[in-house]
C-alpha cells in the first residue's frame, strides 16, 4: 500500500509537471509583455495580448496530431517530439524582430506543448476512470496551478536580472528536467495490444465515436466557454493591473495570490468530488460564477473601475469558484471516451481551445480603460454554460420517460 501511494503521488507530480510546461510558457511572460512589445516594435499595447492568446491557438491545433499519434506509437515518444518543437520555437521567439515573427513562434510553442498537455490527460485516463479520475485530475490541476502562482514573479525576476529572453531560456531548462523525469520514472501506459495504426480514417472514426456521446460534446463546449472567460483574464491581467491600476511592481504578487485561490479550490475539489460527484459540483459553481459576474456588471455598469480592493476581491472569488469547474468538466467530457483516450483528448482540447481563442480575443479587444468587459465575458459564458447544462438535464429526463 505504501509503495502504491508513493507511486501514485509521483505519478501526480509528473503529470502536473507536464501540464505545467504550458502554464509556465504562458504566465511567466506576463510581466514582460510591454518590454517584448517595445523590442519588436508593437505600437498598440492591446496587441500584446496576442502573445498570450496565440499560444492557445497552437495548443488547440497541435492536439489534433499529438493525441491520435499517441494512440498509435505510445504516449511518451510523442511527448518527446513535442518538446523538441517547443525548444526550436522558443529560440524563434528569442530572436524575433517583429510581432508577426513572435506570434509564429508562440503558435509553434503551443503546437509543441500540446503534446505534454494533452497526452498527460490521456495517461491519467489510461490509469483511472469516473470520480477517481476526477480526483486525480483535481490534484494534478491543483499542483499545476502552483505554476501560475510563482511564474509571473519568476518572470519578473528573470526580466529584471537578465532581460525577457531569459524567460524563454528558463522554460527550456525546466522542460528538459521534466522530460528526463518522465523518461526515467514513468512507464508507458498504452499497451502494445491497444495501439492502432496511424491512419486518417482512425481520426475520422474517432470523431464519429466522440460525436455519439452527448456528455462529451456538451462538456467540450462548456470547457470552451469556461476557457474563453479564463483566457480573457490571463491575456488582459497585465493590462488591467499594470496599466489601468498602475500596479507595475505589485502585479506578479497580485496574480500569484489570485492563482493560489484557484489552486486551493482545485485541491478541495479533489476531496469534494468523491462526496458530491462531478456534475453536481460543476453545476453549483457555474451558477455561482454567473451570478457573481452578473452582479459586478450590474453594480458598475456605466461607472469607473472600482477600487483595487474591490477588484481583487471580486476577481479572486470568481476564479476560486472556477477552480471547482476545470477538473470536473474535463473528466465529464473524457469519461465516456476512455476507449479512445488519445483521440478523445485531442478532439476535446482542439474544439475547446480553438473555440476559446476567437471569443477571448473579441472580448479582450474591449478591455481598454475598464474592467467591465472581463466580468461581462464571464457572465455571458457562464449563462451559455448553464443553458447547456439545462439541455442535458431535460434530455436525460426525456430519455428516462
């Protein structure tokens, strides 16, 4: 039993570290957006948001290849190949001379990181199912959330000491450490007899199989809407706190404090999900997010930004609620498609991410002198999620009748 607990604990840490590569590539860059923009000649500071949102675009498209490929040749080789792409694209970002070149580098970074991010979910699904999978995913996500807690402060330290290029070099080093750990300590989870030849027809069949499962479709759409709102916060947080509130030095610590709340909620979810179940928790906190964000819009519509204290409280509580949703929605979407975990996670990741990027970019374009669009985005996306959940409840009731 003790050996099993140690094995499961290390497994959780390794999977969280794989997912953390993407979080580090996103969040460590936040304090340096203005400096990078100045270096590559960005005129409108709102375009700096593209350095955050475009990596998500790469993450979404990359999963279409990495997921199915992992079902064919195994999980670990695809992760190694993705890391190589990530390293090469990181150097492209380091030596970028224009916004367009930097965007290409960030998209390619996302494509490379899609392998560890997506396949870690498939590895978890290879080993666990049901509420047990949700519990493991919650603990994985809780540890994964610690990276956004420290990443902006770490990015600020690298920026102050060595310049923004050092942020990319540090990501490469951290990634190498994780890849070596995976190679030495984590066995391959996809058995030889469960592998299938890599064919385009396999992907088409995977889509057809995925489309048969109502819960997978609905919770993929919900994940896309949730990610849209969260992506707006990620991409605009630097602009809001540093430019609208003038908190340049304090920004990494504010961001870290809020991220810590998300991590706490995700950790608590790992315990609560075994008692209340995935669907109930996701529904309760989706309602809470929608009500809270709508209340903010109602109170401050047509007014100037609230005090920084009010802003931090609203944002922290909102994202704390969000911590009870991430792991549950992912598990609910993947639960019916465990037999095609690689392709299933690829379809889930592609649809939810590619769906989120244009929505987040559109909402983020309104964030200039007010934080109101951020909360309006949460309110709208939350409302649409509740409509989808209501659809599930009605359709399940009809099926019983």
